[in-house]
């Protein structure tokens, strides 16, 4: 079995154990969140030894060149000496405002203290002073000067609870990233697009839609937002006005609990979409939110005609701790 050297100690890896799992088992307070290779919060640096290519999937080329890797999906074949990510891998930022979009959704706006390039729809890993890290999708456009995140309050959530009750304007944090391939790519401006999000899965779609419109997208844009109850449609009025201002944008809200639908459509969002659009040949799709729905709908949109290369998905994985 391979061994991991971290600091002045050596840790033996058990069978099928990742670098992160070995460190956590030994009591090392290694930073992490999703434990699925998605959020980037467990990024570490290889000081000596070979890092498997899978452990660097999705990282920027400059980070790969410096030996950065994702510890939660790193299963080395030989001994590896590792260290925590260096400070220059993070960008300092300051919270500029926090306001509630719904009872359980908080809008967090941040201003970076150094250049931070991103595309609307990508995600960042937010790091607080205790090195707790969580990943959130970007709802803002680069030219807006601030990064906007939509954070759902999780019962006993360490990051969302802190943002809701302790953090405020002026609180310093830092960012890792950006990451993710779920964003609008200019070109094929006449191609129809369908965007589906549940809960705060709306955040990246809100950015993607506005990015497409500012890039002159001419094809039909169908935006669907689903929630359990009507009060979960937290940008409903704003999106209604946005659709009214753009002839090629149609916004549809859906809720699962029919008595609470109001002016939204009731019923499962996937059934609603496929009834309305049984043939999606030639479309482009974006899916964000609940992992089970994203996985299921990805298959259904493919079967309805969207090419796999034109389906961009971002499943919101819960924190592992």
C-alpha cells in the first residue's frame, strides 16, 4: 500500500482509501466538503511523488503544473508527500451585502481583493476563517463587479448558518476557483436552449440566461424553476419581468405541492417539461440543482433529442460533514 507524508508524519493508506480519507482517519483537520471531486475545497499540493490524473480533473492548467490535486479522489499508486494548498491558490474577498431572497435562501455578494476571472454559471468554493469551505454557483456577470451567490440555509449547516447569523458586510473570506463547465458559450445564437433548476439551482441559470441575452442569443430560451412550495420560487417576480422584456425568453415556475401553486404550474418539473417539449432535437440544455433530478432529467433530455455534448449539468452535492 502507498503511504502519505504530511508534515512530519507518515500515514499508511488502506485499500481503496483516498488521501483525504486517510488524513481524516488519522485526525488531521483537512479541509473538505463534498468528498466527490466536485467542489475543490479539499485541494492539496503534491511536494513529491506522482499524482493520478483523475485527482487533477477540472483543475486549471496552472494549478496542475504546480502539483495541486483533489485529495478526496486521489488514490496514489506509490508514496506521496503532500502539503496544504498555498495561500496564493485562494483569492481574498469581502462580503459586501447579505439579504434574504426567501425564508431559507440568502443572497451573498462579495467583492474580490484581486483579479478573479469567471463565467456566469461556474461555481466557487467559499472559505471562512476557520478553513471551513463550501461551494456555491455564481449568479452574477463578470462586469457587475461583485460575485453573487444564492445560499440555501441548511439545518445545522456550518457555513449557511454562519452566513445567516454571524457574517455581515465587511466580513473577510476567501475564494477558490472558479470551477465547472456549466456556462454559456457564445455562438450558435439561433439554437433553442432549455434551462432547468430546482431550489438554489436557479442561481447559475440566472447568470447563464443573462449572459446569453447580453451576447445576443436569438433562439428561444426556456427557463424552468422548480420548488416544493410557492415560496421557494424566490426570484419569481424578477424573472417574470425579465421574460417580459425579452421576446425570446419564457420563464416557467413549477411547484410540487399543488394547493400552494398560485400562479405557478403544479406537478413534477420533469413531466411538465417533456409534455411541453417531447422533441428537443437540436437544443442545448442546462440542468442544475438536486442530484437525483439532474441525473434523471439528463437522461430524459438526451432521449428527447438533445446531443450529450449539448447538455451541461451541475448537480448540487450536499456537504459530507
